[in-house]
C-alpha cells in the first residue's frame, strides 16, 4: 500500500470515528467510548469495531485518488441486546450514508452504504451486524 493510500485510509477512519462519537443519539444507544479500532477484551453490551477494509488507487492523470471499501461491525456482546445493536447499526448507516465528512489532507467525493449483513458468530455465538461502505477520496 502506498503512503498516499495509507494516508487516505487513516484520514477517513479518524473522520468516521469522530463523526460517530460526536452523535448524541448513537451515544445514547451504545454509550461513550464504544467505537474501537480493535475488538476490546471482555467487552459487554453493544459496541462498534472497524472491520476489514480495501483501498485501491483511483488516481487520474491529474489528481491522486483512492477508492475504499470499509466495514463497521456492531457487536451485541453477551450482555448486549440484538435489538439495540440493530438500532445502533441503523443510526450509523443514517449518519454515514452520503455524509459530508471533513478529511485531513483529502477531499471526500462520496460515501455510500452498500451492504448490511446480520450473522451469528460461529466462534462466540454472538450476533454481529456488518455495515459496508464505499468511499472515494481525492488528495487535497
């Protein structure tokens, strides 16, 4: 991965995290400090984790760009409610679909929710909701 693409990925993650953490309605659903880069150990309740992501060079002859697909995973841990996790997932999708986020060093061209999946994790037997987003950015 080139430095330019890595920078675009990190800039987007910071903006998404900040946007979600600042939303009072989402915080009312899941609580504060419930959005994580990595799954927290011994987590309880409902929480959000950045999932898998792919980034491709989307540059033109004159501008550098990046196309990203990223996932946010909403977990309903043992003490969490699946209904609450679904409500949180719906709120996250509403917050991010076609959002106009301010990125550092990049311009957001578009951000769209493309897929939602609900499965029971085979290893933990916990419910998880995976939201998939497609993003295009250009270097500022």
